[in-house]
C-alpha cells in the first residue's frame, strides 16, 4: 500500500470537513482551501520521507534486483 493512499484514507475527509466548517464561518474559501492543500502536502511528504527512511534502514525495496 502506498503511503499517500494510507494518508488519504486517514486525513482527506477530516481536513476537507474542517475546511468546509471554517469556510462556512468566515466566508474566506480560497485561503482556507489553500491552507488545507498545503497541510495535506506537508503530511504526505512527511510520511513519505519517514517511510523511505524505514525502508532504507530495513533494506526493503520495490525494485527486483
């Protein structure tokens, strides 16, 4: 399972729901949705780097060498 799909299962719904709630209170959709997108990008990149580090440490690879 890809790390990005795992993160999507966990957080996309929560992030978008919280974003929609905040937009309904402030009526500032553009900055909020940009913030949600950047937060999701940061979470995805962070988890990806951690998993890459763990794979290197354990010697696990997708390549068939």
